[in-house]
């Protein structure tokens, strides 16, 4: 049985949908914090069981009978995220899974300026020490992150943010399909994959140009000093830790951490990855 965690989230739900196009529903199980939110999957024949990374005792039942487990990285921050990821991975091994897959990131590194990358690196280090094979999906940066700029851009006509750099904005749909392909493949590659990215890396100036084309309005890019941006974000109601977290994204981008594109995703999908305009169009409604 193939078990997927986080199956009601933005990425996990898409992975399940695409996996069900490739394998019978009775061979798929999901581990979710709230099974009531996965009733639609149970109705399709998927095994639904409660499981919470922060309560490892729940995972033994959730992972029971697993041949493969896909651990979708915990949606929390810092050391707690590492602990949650490792608890899920160890529970999968204890359940007898023959392979662990993990949604990592193309910028996974211990010294990244964007905090989640150190979490991915620590998780990958743990995976490398397992007694079973693993595959770490080095996903490109989620293009939906650009949603945080849209309201301000549409209201003011400018994307106002700290200095940035090119980012491999990659569609959830493409990454979900890639994960489903690897889950259904008899012998997926071992270790970290090549970067699974869109075909272009774009900075916010290029994103503003895309928004101009999509909306028929002139959207410009304005660079804001780091501390000025942080103070303004906090004044608008963003908690200070969240402002610092987000500022790390811009600092990492301008250091070039996300300026990576690779043909691996397109080769896996058998088609070109979706461009950032596709995600922007959906976000704009």
C-alpha cells in the first residue's frame, strides 16, 4: 500500500488525485489530522486514517501495511518541523515501508538564508541514514507563494518588496504529478532528485511584467529597504517572527539560492512544466 501524508493540503490532495489515475484506490492510504476532511477520498475507496506528526503514537496505525510512504514536509517552522518530519519518517520505517519519499526543496542547504531549507537539509540527512531506500523530491519554489503580492499589486499598481532575485516558481500541479509518477514507479531513483523546477526562474520585476500582461494594467516593481519593509509589514499586522521569516525569502533569493532551473521535471512529466503565468492566472481568478 502507498501511504500519503498531508492528503488534504494543497500539495498532498493533488498528489492523491493524480496517483489515483495510476493505481487502484484500494492500494492507496492517507494519513490526515482530520479524517472528516478526507471523506471524499474514503468514498473513492482510499483508506483514510488519522495521523499527526506531532503525536507519533498515531502514526503506527496510519502507516500500517505501508509499502511506500510519502512524507509531505510538516507545515510548521524551525526545530519543531524537523522533529515532526523525523517522527513521521521513523514511524514509516517501523511500519515496514520499503521506501520513503519526502517533499524536499531544490534549495535544501544547512546555511540557507530562508529557514525552511535548513529543515529540508536536516530531514534529508536523516533519510540518508535509514536502513531503507529513500527519494527526496527536490521541488522548485511553489508558485502560489506569489499570492502574497497580488492584493498590494492590484491595489497600488506596484509590487513593493525587498530586493530579490530569480526564483524557480513551480506549479503545485506539476509537482503533484511528478510525485505521483515516482510513487507509482517500480524503481524510482534513490536519494535526492535533480531539481524539479519550472523552465524559467523569474525575479519580481519579471513577475510584475507577467501581471501587467494578464491584467491589462501597468504593474511595476518597487524595491523597498529590508528594514523599512519589515517595519511596514509589522505595522500592517504581520507578526514580527513572520516578517523575519519572509524577509529571509528575499535575502535568499537575491543570494541566488532559488536561481536554478533543470529539465528533470519536464522529462519526468513528458511535457513542458507550467509557466508562472498559469499559476498567476488561477490566483487572479
